[in-house]
């Protein structure tokens, strides 16, 4: 594989790495500053974030995931991921280079379990994805009441990017993706009682709006910090696929 081909494959792989808080690919957000591959299969990626004080655990999680996907690619002999312009860049880059892990990198400062943090954000991403799909059903059928959503199954959802995103988020949490499974469930896959549906939808809607609002804010911060990133950012794929983000905001 030529260096050019390897770079294309590597960039596509980085598109599978999500910002855990924003639930968007780091490539779409413009977080990939550069990507280079050599003829002997060495891939080097530089990442950049909206501010120098972005949470170190989020930063490490993204950078570590990026190194993992690059290292797993056929034809990659070695992968290096470097975080630029962050107050903990030196520490994080040293830990990534040594494959020290989160606790090995931050020592006593690593009080949080990184996997539990990841799972927390997966729960939020699932709630947002669930609300997007159900919001679209309510908009398409004004006669449909919120309480009626308890009977909606995965098979009832149209084949759209929003549905595919929901199935991915359910799989991430180990929830059923069987077509007969109810859509409106909690983080453990348990259906909500009919009388709780309006409250659960409002909560999920608030989560979605928060995620999308933070993503919009971070995109703007990144463009302010690095004006050239405007050309690297792409619209939120899951929202753009079914209309403007604000359509479900009410």
C-alpha cells in the first residue's frame, strides 16, 4: 500500500473515533490536524482541540482511541498520535507513546474509571439518538400521541441515518437491536411505563439539545482558535441527514 493510500485508509478509520461528549467523529469536528504515512507503514496523526484546557480525560480518551484504530489497520507497522497545544500535551503524548494507559499516564490524578466515563457518555448518546427517532415519528404523524410511543418497535422506524445511529448506540450499550424490540427504553433496555413517556421524552430531548449545542459551541471555539479548521469541519452527519438540528428542539 502506498503512503497516499494508507493515509486515505487511516483518515477513514479516524472517522470512527468519536468525541465522547459530543458524539461526533473527530474528523467531522476538525480535530485531526494532520495525518501522514510513510512507505514503511508508519502513521502519525496530530490532533487539536477547541481549547488548551479541554478535560484531560476526554482528550486522552480520544487520542487513545485514535491510536487504537490506526494501530489495528493492515499495513500499519507503527502508529503515533500526538495531541497538540493542550496543557497536558507532553504528559498525554508520553503516555500514549509508552502505551501506559490512562492510570499509568496520570497516576494518582486518574481518579475516574475511564471505561465508566465512556459508558456514561454512551448512555447520553443513546438517549439523544432515541429521541431523534421518536421525534421524527411524532412530527410525521400529528395524530400520534407521545404515550403511543410505548408500542413503537425498531421495525416501525424508517431506514434512515437516524435509525442506524440509534442501532449503533444500542449496540454500544449491549441493548437489543432485534426488530421486535421497543424503541423507548432505559439504559438497561427496559420499556418505560406509558404514564412516564412524556417525562422521559423531555429528559431525552434535553440531553440531545445539550449534546448538539455543545458540539456547535466547540466547533466555533475551534474555528476561533484555528481559523483554517473551517475547511476541515463537516456538518453533523446524523442531524443533517434528517433536517436541521433545531427541528426537534421544541
